[in-house]
C-alpha cells in the first residue's frame, strides 16, 4: 500500500485548502481512510476518517463543521477540504489507511503517507 499526500501550503487565517491523498497498491474495499496531523512540539492527532465502501465519516471535534473528508473510489483518491482555517490548524497532515478499527487508536492505522505541511498565517 502506498499513500501520497499533497496539497499543503501557506494560507491566511480564514482561508481554505484541499489536501489530496493518492492511494495505490491494492483495492481498498472495506478499508478505512483517514487524515491525521502533527503540529510542532505536539503528538500526532486524528483529524477525520471515511469508510471506503459507504463513505461514512467521522471527525475530531476540533475540525467538525470546518473540514470535510471525501473519497473518489474510481480514482483511488481521498480528499480533505479544509475551510475557515486558523493558526491552530498549522501542522503536517498525513493520510493513513486501516483494514479495520480494532483498537480505536493509532494502532489501527498500518499505512501512512509522507505528510504535507499546512501553515496558517495569522
């Protein structure tokens, strides 16, 4: 499994960005795709996830209502639309893939992309 994240950059507070994750190496039927982020000096945290089949989504409280995760099954792509960005959203964003959510924590996520940096200027 290979995951390639892209779309990060510098944006002003209140602005928007869309991150993309190209997934390859297998079919992802029944898998869960997710986005995580790690801010400087902080631990990596969950942002959003989506089930490949049904498109069921779940968000961290900190991004709910501002971020939208989606997937394009035909293109094997996962997206994270980020609106109303603020300084606290500055982080390296990683896409990840899980076969199943067994533990409910980072142990579920066996595959990770390389990360893309999002910097929000105040």
